[in-house]
C-alpha cells in the first residue's frame, strides 16, 4: 500500500472511531462524580476478607481468575521474547575483554542502593495486601535490584550472579504455583482460586488468606520474567556476535 | 469541562494510531502502540475518580476512588509492558534479517 493510500484509510478509520468515541463519551457520567457502583461492592468485600489494600483484594481474590490470565500473558510473552532473542545458528556469545569503565560515584551509589532496593522490593511484595504495591510492582523493583549489579559493576559480574536457568525455572514454578493454589481452592470449595486460607486479623502480615500467597507467587514470576527478558536483550546488545 | 479526561483518553488512542501510520522506524512504531494503549489507562482511571476521595487503601480518610478500575489499569500496564517487550524482540530479529527498521522497506514477501 502506498503512503497516500494508507493515510486515506487511516483518516477514514480515525474519523469513524473518533466520532464513535465522542458519541459514547458524551453519555458518560460526569468526571469525578459520586456514583461508583463497583466501589460500593468491592470495598466491603475486601475489608470482609481482611485485605486493606483493596486493589490487591480485587486482583488476587475477587477477580483472581483475570490475574491468572494476565500472568499467562506475561509468561507467554517472556517465552516468546526469549525464543526470539536466542542466538541463531551463525551467532555465538562472546564477552568483550574491555568493558569500559564505571564512574566511582556510580559504583558507590549502585552498591549502596542494591541491598536497599532488594529490601524495598521484598517489602512491596510481602505487604501487597496491606499497603499499596503487590507482586507485580515488587517484582519489577526486585528485578531492578538485580540489574544494579550491571549498572554499578559489570556485565560479567551480572552474568555470574544471575544464573539464567534459575530464573527460567523460578518463572515456571511461580506460574504453576498460582494455578495449583487455584486448583486447591477448586478441590476444597468447588470454586477455582477460592480464598481458602484463614483470613487472619485485618492488618497482620499473614492475613487476607490466599491474597498474600498469590502476591508472593506473582512477585517471583514477575522478578524472574523481567530478569529473563532483560538477559535476552542485554545479550543481544553486549555479547551475541555473528560468526562467519 | 467535566468530560475532558475522557476525551484525553480518546485523543491518546487516536494519536497513537496516527503515530503508527506515520512511523518510519519500528522502534517508534512500538512506542506509538504503547501510547495508544495508555489511552485506556486514562479512561479507566478517570471513570473511577471522585473529587476529594483518597487512594483505595483501608484507613485512608473519607471516601475512596473506585478500586476495580485501578486493578484493571494494573493489569493493563502489565500487558502493555510485556507486549512492548515481545514487539521489541521482533524488531531486533527484523533488523538482523533485513538490515532495516523502516516499515516502508519491509513490503516485499520473503520465502
């Protein structure tokens, strides 16, 4: 398709979609209004199950099945990207001898922040049902902590401390753990991903039933997923070389 | 105007698509897809917003904003991030095989 034909198709399509959007939005309730039927239902449900972070309760309890779907998308795209980023037949992994130099200030800050970031990540994952955060957010923080080794240290050091196969296994195990927790709920109560564990006292670390455990499983999966993804991209940029 | 945030969402979707059509570089295309998707974040969050309400965590003062749309937005962001990663991996392969990232130069079929 030539560029001008593509523009004609775009403007026709965008005009139609734009008109429909405007028509639909004009009937929306006014922004910032008082009517929120979903809120009226989900907030008491979350508090009743001892999960003060209502977003986590929605994600990991009230509509945990959707989160399983989301997690499957994550797993699928990590597998896809890892397959696409494999070194091909005429490529080999070679590490450069000269890795450049890192500013002393960057090194200091990186090594100082590494343990802090790890602890913050663990805190965000394990308190996902109590305070803002959860498995997805904490997982990204934990993966960032691992990669501070690359920012402050070197690619070699990152590769030594980050055995890729461990993370691949952890990714699969964590994804499986989510499904197994769901199946246990199905066996015990007849509902997939039912909240089977004791709810505990509102505000305690081990409260809110399965929300805590699903958060930890998702945290492990997101951490390993991001590490596997970034290892693929970093290898493409830094070590995969074509050999002829 | 009380409908403005909704229109911002619609505008983000359309400007993202505009960017995809205009794109001369696949990395730029991937970013435009992410922008088009970010329109859905704005739409979801502005649907659940209430003036004067606080974050949906118990113990916050006063009424809270709608937590369901916030959970949907979280799902949306995760999906967007993973799709972006997958698309970027595809771009790397395309760049290696064809030595170009200009979508206009990728129009012939290859066996």
